């Protein structure tokens, strides 16, 4: 393994520790290396706190101050060059006397976008850019999608029966009819804690009366989005309780919906249903990832599950996982 890749790979592992608390900032990993020895490492603090570079340099100043100027800084994402909630990291790097910086990928944010690298080069710092770029991108796919495509990263999620239904034809009460086991449902709550928004159609609210919170996982509940074209949902529905923010959108058009979420600065959305809502996004080819559970029960009849076209060349199955008896299949939309 090339030496730069070795250390950027470690930075990627570090970056994962800052997710999702760093959102809406990207979660970045960084470390300082001298003579093939790591002298400091860190990642982005929770939103409003230090960036990864600040944490690394602060640690090094405390423990190995004499080595900083001789060390190489490795970082997954281009150091920022503008004032936000914290000062520019590029300035701190220059002031600290670091002479070599290796960067995984450029920051797509309009206030950075190469300006961090430019500032470092103008100060005489040797900069290497483009090491394990795709892996660095993957860590912050929500951040990149939001800034490059001007829309949130879109995750479709549903559970279907062994015979291909998402909901039964008849039900005894207004509540979910579970297709998956408790372990799969807990995983969904973990996913909710990782995304900024969660979206369902009006029929899901009327049929299931979901709360769409992270009850079974520690973490913040996402902003709840409900597509309420007719404005006739009961005001005592759980989705309108005070456990999380709820936004109603009257449009059913996927492009209008994602434009609205972008304007509300939501970098990601987990679309949980129902079948009509999910299928609209599939048909519009407006999705990035699909997470599909297949349970062991059968309904015989009911609402058919959404369909990912088997002939669509841009749909890639990337993984499968058994969660006890449930099968979880992950797909990615390569065209997005």
C-alpha cells in the first residue's frame, strides 16, 4: 500500500467517529505523521465544535510541540479557508508551521472549493491532493450530494413480505403491521438518527399513525416530512407531536419535494413510505440508495411493494445481510 493511502485510510476510519454528530458539517479525519510514526490524530467534533485539523494540532501542541513543523498533516477533506462557527483551518495549519499536507479530496462547499489548497500553496506549503478520493467522498456522501447536486442525499427504505407486499389489504387498527423482526426495526431507528429528515406520504400517516422518531436508538430524531396534498390529516396524529419538528409539503412531485428540502438546508432524507411515494422517487430516478428488508411472512394480497427495475443498468446491488431471519438488501443508483 502506498504510504499516503495508508494514512488517508486511517483518516477515513477516524472520520467515521464524527458521524452523525458533526452534521451539517462534514465529518473529517486527520493525523500528523513524522518518520512513519503518528504523533496525533483526531476527527471533527460535534457541530459547532472544533474541526479535525484543530483537534489534531491542539493535541500535538500539548504533547509533541517540537515535532509539529517536521510532520506531515493527512486529512480526508480540504481544510476550510473561511470563517464560519470556527476560524479557517488553513490559517491554523500555516501558523503552526506545517510544511506538508496530504488531502483526500477537495471540499465542494462554495466557500472552500479549492481555496483552502490555494491558501496553503501561497504560504509555501507542499500540498498533495487526491488520495483515496472515492472513499473520502463516501464518508461524507450526504455533504457532497447536497453541495454538488443541490439536493439532499436520498435513501429509500421499505420492508416487504416474502410474496412481495408492503402492506396488507385489510387491517384491524390504525397501526403498523410488522413485516420484520425487532432487530431490523431497531436498525431502522439507528438509520433515522443518522439522517436529517424522514419522509412519508399522507396515506402512511392515516394507515399506521407513525411517530417516526428514534425511540429504539440513542440519537436525535430527524425532521419529519409529510406529503399532505389535501391538508386533511388529523391534527392529533403522532407525526404532529412535540417529539420532533414536522414539515408538511403539499406537492407530490419528487423534484419539487427535494428542492424544498434543499432550501430548508436538509442534507439527507430517509423516505420510508408508502409504496406510492417511494415508487414516485424510483420512477423519477431521484434516489441514491435503497435499503430493502424482506421478511418471512406472507400477506397473500395487499399493497404491492415498490419495484426497482431489474433492467435498469444503473441500479447496483451492493450488499446483502441476514438479520436473524430477515434479509436486508442494499442497492445504489449509479446514475445519481
